[in-house]
């Protein structure tokens, strides 16, 4: 069964179009990530799905039912926000059970669902604590548990890891992925972090200026980007783009090469000079200024000796390069 279907969804605030004819299908059990730069419309789209914003036009179908006129509480969704939105005076157990109590669920049902979520999220030692006694990662797990107990048709995550430090973000990301596997639930996750998108998603939706640029699995988008924007947005370090290179390319076109596909070689087709060295332990990134005046990032696996000012030659295998036209669309091989 289809968990979510959007058809020609538009959203305007006055004369400003924020979402433009969005078509999207989320299959049952799929983990879909909305990704894009700030202002691209990803959070607005999530809010339209949740019913926190009304679509200007188009239809929102959740679980086979058009819900445009259905209030958020009746849509069968559960939302996890960037801010944990926990009640400070309530314990972990009471925060997780409050929504079910408001729905007037039987006490036995509430206890069963809360106990199951507590076990799943490893919160057993914290059920009687208040949010102020928890770490940021623990608070986010409580917020996720509050969503789990509702047993929704669709989970919605709005940048849930933004308030956590780097180590907690990684740990919580793993927990969310594990949770998805355990629940086999349909999830939509909004982030501006392409690493989160690549590591979590079954399917990524790349948004820009209210438009869907491309939809596909992480590796489909990484290996076969439809345009220059998608190619540059996914990947770290990001793709190199050359328009004045020594490599012959059509007029107005741009050549794209990922940093890991550039190699150092004395007789390389691109000549340049090292301007900066990033020693990361497992990797070494070299920034090279080409003779054409363009800066390239070269990713070397492992530890490599290089000095600023050192002349280098760069090359790549042609099958690893991408070519984009003057409208930034991918030129087919």
C-alpha cells in the first residue's frame, strides 16, 4: 500500500511560491529523506503533509485517503521536531503516555505501548526522570518514543538531530535507522545535512527553490545526478566543477569530477599548485589551483605528504567525469 501520495502540491505565502507542483509517492515501509539548502521548501512540505499548513492547491493522500481537509490529529501521523517539545514537569513515562491519555486509550493499551517503546529505545533506567535530568540524546529518544506509542501511519521527522553535537548526531542517526528496521514503518525525514540523507534514506528527494530536482536512492543520485545542483549537493567533499579547464569541453558546458576520482600524476592533463592540505588521518584532501585559475579538491585515501606551493599534475578516468550544459542539466554520454 502507498503510505503517501502528493499530486501537484503547491504552497504560496502571498505572492511568494514556496512549493511548486510537487508530485511524490512514498511506499509503505519506505524511509524517505527531504534534503536541500535552507529556504528550498523542505520543512514547508513536511508541514503541509502534517496538516500544520494548508496546501494552496493539489492533493495530499495518506494511506489511501485524501486528507487536505483533515486536521493534523486525525491524519494518522506522528511528528518529531528539532526542539524536543517535552513537558518539563512530566516524567519520561508521562511525556510518552500523555497523547494516548488524551485519546482516551485504555490504561492497559497505554502501558503496553509505552513499555514497548521504552524497551526499544533503551530508556528503562530513565522512565521516572524529568527532561531536565536527561542528556540531549536521551530527550530526543523520549520525543521519538512519544511518536512510536501512537502507532501512526506515517512518521515525520523535522531536522531532529540539529540540536545535538557531532557524536550524538551519529549515535542517534544509527538509532533512528535501527528503529526503522524494527518498526518497518513509513518515515519522512527532513534535513539540510547530505550525510544524514545519504546514510539514512531508502529514497532521497532533493529540493531547490520549491521544486523537486531529483528523486532516487542515495547511490542513484550520487552516481547519476540529473543536473549540476544535485551533483554538487551530494558528496563530501563536493564535486569539482571546471569550465576553463585544459580538458576540451563543449562551449558553455561544465565538467564535473568528484574529488576521489582525481589522481596525482606527473603527466596529468590538469596542471596546478597545492594551495592547502587537510590532513584528516584516514584521508588527505589537497586543494589545488589549476593553471586555468580554478580550485579543485583532490581526495587521497590514507596519509600523504604534500606541501603548499608544490606543483602537481592531476588526471582522471573519462568514464568518471560528468558533463553539464549551459542550463546545468546533465549531458547524456
